[in-house]
């Protein structure tokens, strides 16, 4: 459950479960089921947290995703963040096709984190159509995070 997906400015890298080929899912198409470019098997929906590794990738994702985006702000030294990781992954799996779950390391991606008023981590932001619609913080079980997302 701790598996994360990689991303770049053009989309999310999704390995094909049938042949292992790394397929890129464009951010604009994350709500749809893709097909493997190599073996043509149906790809699963994005069901794991996506690691954000550049401001450009983050900007592309939030401006192009047709799905709401839930952001987990975390850092390696943060104990509650480590406890939160499997809960965040569980929420991502349960809300596949409903929302995208992304992770922002606040030490490595300070330029992204500085766009949000984060006072402590773990912290969470919900974005719809490129705008922040809700923020919360502190450890929470997957069910509570999903309830917060759905009522916001
Ligand atoms: Zn394949």
C-alpha cells in the first residue's frame, strides 16, 4: 500500500499490470481508463498516491485534472506523516476515478508548499479546477480523510 506513482510535466507514469510497460497518462485524461501502448490491455485507474517532483508537474496537474486533487504535505522527519502514509494510500485506492491523491515533500518541494498556508504537517489541501476549496491538517484515518474530501 506504500506504492507511489511517478509523474512529470506531461502526466502520471502508470505501469501496465499485464506487461510492465510504463505508460504515461496525461493529466487531462486521469478520469478515464487508459490502454497499454504495448500490449493494449486496459490499464487500471490511478489508485495510488502520485509523487510530485517539480513545480511544473504540479502546475500542469492542477490546471488539467478533471478530478478533484487531494494533496498530502509531508516530510521524511515527520512521525505522524509516516503514520499517515498508508492511510493516504488507502484513501487513494478507495477513491480511484473520483479524485487524484498526490504527495508533496515540503523539504524537497518548497516552491509548491509555499503556495499554501501550511502551519504543521501532515497537512492536506483539496483543489478543484485549480483552486483550493478546503484545507485541514493532522493525522486522520482514510475514512475521515475521504469524508472530509466528499463534504468539502
Ligand atoms: Zn501492457
